[in-house]
C-alpha cells in the first residue's frame, strides 16, 4: 500500500504546487482588475446604501466615473452599464473544473473562519452545476484554506461578507474564469444565508470569490445578477456576533471595507449527500 499512498501524496503535492503557482503568476493581472474587491467581481457592483431619503441602488465599478444611482438619467445609466462589448464573445478561460463534478446533487460541508466560527454550508449541484462544481473542486484541493475574507458590507439592506481571493485583498484566482450565470433570484433579493459567486462585468468572469449574505440584500439584476451556488445552514449567528457586528475598517465610498475583525478561512469540507 505504501507505493499507492506515495503516489497519491505526490499527486496532491503537484496539485498544491500548481495552485500556488497560479496564485503567484496571476497576481499582477488581477491587480489590474482589482475591483473584484467590489462585490461585482472585478468590475461593477450594486450597492444598497441607506440614505436619509431611503435606500437607493448604485453601481460601484472599477472606474469612479462609472458610478451611477439606479434613479439617475438614462444617459448616466448607460455609461455605468458593465455590459461587455458586443464584439467579444463570452467564454471560459483557463482550466475550469468540469460541471459534472456536482453530479446534479446536493453537497454539504463546513466553512470555518478564524478557527472558531463554523458555518454549515450546502451547495446546490442541481440549480448551479457549474458553480457548485467549481466550489467543490476548490474545497477539495484546499484552495481556500488560509485565504482571507477581505470585504464586508453592513448597511440597512445590504449585508455580505466577501471571501476567496487568492491574495487576500480582492485579487488573485486559481487560473480560470467561467460562466454562465446560474440560478439568480427573479426578484433580485438575495435572502439571508445565501452563498453567491462574485464576478466582474462579464458573465464569464466568475472565479474563486464568493460572498455570504448575512442579511437580506437586494442587488440589481439588469446585468445578469449573481449565481446563487448554495446557502449557509448553520452558524450565521456566530458569524454576526464574532465578525460582522464588529464593523468595517476604512469604509470606501460604497460603504464597504475590510472587516474590523481580520477574517481568514481556516478550514473547509464538502461531501455529496444525494
């Protein structure tokens, strides 16, 4: 049995090296597309900001000049649109894990933050086979362990914690981007507990980043929305008590920023249920 075990260990070591090299080699490229630090992946994000006159939706994209309130004029809205150029045909890039991994099944596991916040998670391989397959593959390969949750939003109608960038600052991935968008809510409301995939303006720019919704959140769906890959089944109270309730450090114009409590993914597990 020793040779087999050694062979398996060698394969795992090579895979860990491949992921490490992917993280390091893509650092500069992802820096240039840094706004995956925004919820809208590396491109544009919809922010619900609590204003004196009520809540308004706004885009927060990679270029400040592209910010626009949902209630702005038609011309301003057009300039803020993150829709890809019609001359480009969206397509996967890099070595995207096969959509067959999820096998049209439900998968359950855990996501541990800072060693003591344990979130029960469920991934939906039926509603989001491609995204679920990617998450399953990344968890199995321990990609997320040691990465940070770099971005927190905490306003009246906009609550999420964003995680999964290879470099821990909203940049870096595992060497691939994929699409299409799957399983988006028809009413643009992402309920408390939702796990969704971050992306940029392209519907084929999903990669390793995801966000956990810890309070009902409304996001504009006019550009395609965000793939709902699963949900948190337990531990949200602990997440709120230990991390999100502590606030944000240096909030940006969109009201989001690094969580006051530095947050690292310290463990992740997943297994097929049915």
